[in-house]
C-alpha cells in the first residue's frame, strides 16, 4: 500500500499517483490519498486502474485513532473490508463512507470546516482573540485544544488551500462571506510567513504555544494520576 500525504494540490497529487501506479504495477497494491479535502474521484482520471485508489484520511496528532475511508467511485469493493480489518489489527478505528456516497470533506472535516470558517470570521472581524475562542471551546466541549490551536497545528497555509478549494466547489460559500476571512488570513498571516507550528508563529506566537503545551502536559499528567488512584 502507498499513501499520498502531499500538500493539498490536485495537480501534484495526480502527478505523483500516476508515478506510483507505474512504480507499483501489482494490481493488489492499494493506492490511497490522505487528502483533507480532495476526493480521490477527482484524482482517478490520472490512473489507468482507479479501482486501486481510495481516500484514507488519518488525523493529527497520531494518537487520534480514527481513519475515514471513502471510494474514488471506482474503488474495488473488496478493498474496504480488507483494509478496515488491517487497520483494526494495528489499533486504528476505520469509518467507511457508504458505497456510492461521495462527501466533500468526508465526515469529520465537513463538521470541522464550519467551525474553522466561523472561527476565522470571528477573528477577522475583531470579535475575539485566539486565546479567548479556544478557552470557550475547551470549556464548553471539554476538549484538549480549541480551533485556533488546531489550525496552527495543521498549518495556516494548508487551512487556506483547503478553504480555497471548498470555495471553488461551493460558490454559495461566497454568499456566506467566507472570502473576507480568507483574505484576512492571507494578508496578516500567510504573507507574513506566520503559518503556525511549522514556522513558529501563527494565530498563537511560539511562546504562547509553549505555554499551551505545558498546560496540556499538566492536564494529561493529572488525568494519569487520577486514573492510577482510582
């Protein structure tokens, strides 16, 4: 099995998948894409045998065990039970999008996309700061991290590419005012090379992120102690 983990560029992914197909001619070798937003149905034209291709969307950080599986519209039906069984064998939890269903953003990312967009809207309008948004999110949902920290973790350049792709596919998003927050992100972050963890500063500065990481370590340590005492 070969998995594409390239940046969110359809052209790049199609080029590399085509190369992989030539390098790995065995028809039993599965070709997969870990894309966050691009469906393999869009990549399938690059392959002579698209029945080998599917989406396998993993999550970060790696301790998240869920994996979303979705067809390229051509994927051989036998791949899904085989791959799901293999994944369970290494401690992963596969979620299979039903046969014949194509979902832009798969399962989780369709829900996450709405959260990202509203978060960027709140930030670009000056309604709240990243720390305030994440504090609310952590408190309300009992989550370890909020959306701003998650976006820094993913990379703001990657976030921008994903949202731009959604805009191409869903013009109705422009009517919802999505373009303005993306322009704000580009001007104040991408053009300043503030991309998140990968560059140091992002929605949070490097120093702020170090404080957050220390907070996460303390909370995890406390959970371990409470579990041990119980």
